[in-house]
């Protein structure tokens, strides 16, 4: 090989390395926290397996599930792009751990709450400011019609105008309707409003919303009690989109998950 050809070959190899490095971008890390200080949901093990699989399928993030409150330190949280709660009750977090969580989100970290994340920290007002509302009973556990409030929102736009879904349906009190952007809401015509325990409020029954906390992005959905909910590919796609959004990444295309609802949970690899 001539010297000139050898130099050209070395140059082309060097030029290709940055492209390869960019293609191998490290995965973002998501902390999935499932400590139950109150009612413990049977679906938690399945939810962990599904979220881990969704992360693998996305090629963008990986999920670490824990019930260890020691993860909530400023140093530890620096390793994560977002934190997701599926929790209940007054969690045994110290003042320093609570402050670390709030500072993480204020500084631009993502926070996501699933189902009973609103049944958490009733005695900590700052948590209400973070998540935007509290659980206030679940009078219905049935198939309902859910309205897609904002068809233009990439988190839920793939669902159409409305869809049928079976799950335990939460009511929300203390809802910060001014600071929250509702994306999914119960269609009240699909349930019995005369049932015991129903609380009618002017903002209706929000079932998913987004909000800001400092520089951070917050997402919450009241859905996710039933096994069938977690096995539904529509719900899986909502969660994947929300995780990506919380990290300021665009929701992935329709080829990521089937548009229609499914019945099989992804199998951990």
C-alpha cells in the first residue's frame, strides 16, 4: 500500500469514530420507587418487569427499581434523568432526602407519578405542590370511557378522541387545575354518578396531567391499578412517552408499540 493511500485510510477511520461514539450514547437512567407505607399493590412486581422491558425496547433509558430511601441524596440522584413513584402513605424519608428530591426536580430532573403516587405524603405540603393533587377515593372499578383532552399532545395524541379502558378510577382532591395541563379525563357519562362515595367537582375527574416544578417536568396518571392496565400496550406507550417527555426527549414513533390495546405483558429478557 502506498504511503498516500495509507494516510487517507487512517484519516477516514478517524473521521468515522465520532459517528460511532454518537451512536453509542449512554442510556438515561430512571429511578422507579415503589415503597408502600400504606396499601401495597399486587401489580408492583409486574410493573417493574414491564418498565424495565419498556426501557430496553426504547433504546433510550433503563429503569432501576428500588424501595431504598437512601437513593434520595443529591449525589445519588445526579445519576438519574427522572424519578417515578408508585407509592403509598407517609414514606420514611428524612428532611434531607425530601429536599434532595425537590431540588432534583427544580433543577430540571423529571418526576412521574403512577396511580397511588397521589395517595402519598398527605402531611408534606411540598409534595402536593410537586404532584398537583391527592387521591380522594375510587368509587368505580370497571370499564370506562376516557376522554383525550388534548389531541395535539404527543404523549396521548395516538389514542384518538377517546378510548375504553378498564381499571380502578381515582377521584382527585386539592387539584391544582391552574398549574396542571390535563391530558386524560374520565367521561362522566360512562359511570354511575349516583354511586356512594362519588365527589363531583367543577374540574371533573382528571386521570392524567403534566405540570412544571421549577425547571423540571412532572407527569402523573391515576391509571395503573389493574394487571390488565399494565399489560395494555396503550398504557405502556403512555408511560414510555411520559418518561421520554420528562427527560426532554421526543416521544418515539408509532412503530415503538402497537396502537391498539393488547393483552400480553412483555417478557423480561
